[in-house]
């Protein structure tokens, strides 16, 4: 069953079309990799899915609920936008951790803010915060960072910071976890530790969308791959088929840089 349906998404910046008629679906428990050159629309697509950008056209449906429909006009309240974003967890290229907070505090922050809005928060504050702290510790332990949870970002390597960012994205139990080039800001020796975590999440059947330039990783970990170019989906299909036996000439040209490099 499709957990996500993206239908005919369009996005323009000024007069430049960045996304053109983008449609795909994502099965629950599967991993989708999105590949393509810089400027092909990959990051903009993720930002539209996370409601960090508003599409100009199309529909976004999660678990049967229409979260965005360009035919429905009217300004949304910020609280409604936040609710929609909860369906997606986002891991950025550049970590985006708060430097004044420890690793554990970074992971706990969103969950604490959400809890503070609940009607029973004041009456049960101590118990609720203890539960959030326990959950944050469990996530950091899952990331292999149990001994680093009280360290600040500047005391962590890039790979460790990105693993904290993954734990933070998981904290609110998103339906879909999104990665935007999660290793692009890392030194080559640190890339492997982050890819290992993402691989383990795939093994646990975490539903994921991964924008990546790691072709071998995409082939081995993703169930399906989308190749984008110029804001359109040029080719999509099972990961190994797209990487090893691309059908479209543009896909072959793009992948030749990796196989011949």
C-alpha cells in the first residue's frame, strides 16, 4: 500500500520552472533514492514534501489524507503547516544542530515543544519530560552515540553530528524520513558511518526518501530509484535496474560519470 502519493507537482521560482509534473508513489517500509545532477530539482522536491516550500501545482497525499492540493485555495494557519510537517522527518546536508544545546537536548527539543502544547503538560510535566529524555537517549544509543549524548556539536565529528540529526528527525515518529544529500558535507572517511546508520534503518523497514550522490549505496539500499533532470523525472524503477540497466539515454549519460570515473 502506498504511504505517499505525489501527483503532478509543479514549482517555479520567479519565472523558472524547477519542478515540472513530478509524480510518484512510495510504499510503506520501502526506501526511495532520488539521483540527478545539481540543479535537477531533487532538494526542491524534498522541501515541497516537507512543506518548507509551497508547490505551485499538484497534490501530496500521505496515508490517504490529502495534505496539499493546489486546487484548494486559501491561506493555511502556521499550526496546520506544522501538523503536516510531522508526517516527514528531515535530515539536512549541513546538520543544522543548535550549537548551544547538547546532542541529547537537540534530539529532545522538538518533542518537548510539541508536548508543551498539549493540555495535560502542566499537570504531568515531570513525567512527560522524563519520557522524552528516555526516548532521546534510546535514539542516540541506536545511532551509536550513547557516550556522546552530553557533548555539544562542536565537540562532535561531522559524522557524529549527522547521526544526532538523524536521531532528531526520528524523535517525532515521522511516517517518512527524508535525507537531503546526508553525506555531502562529510569527509570521505566519515561518510561510511552515516551510510551504515541509513542502511540499518532500511533493514528495519523505515520508510525513507534519500537524495544522494552515492550511486552504489542507492543501488544496494534503495528499493526504487528516481532519476531527475531539469525538474522532471526522466526514469524511475527498481534500484538495480535503473543503476545497472538504465533505459533512457540521459540516465546512461549521468551514470557513466560514476561507472567510468
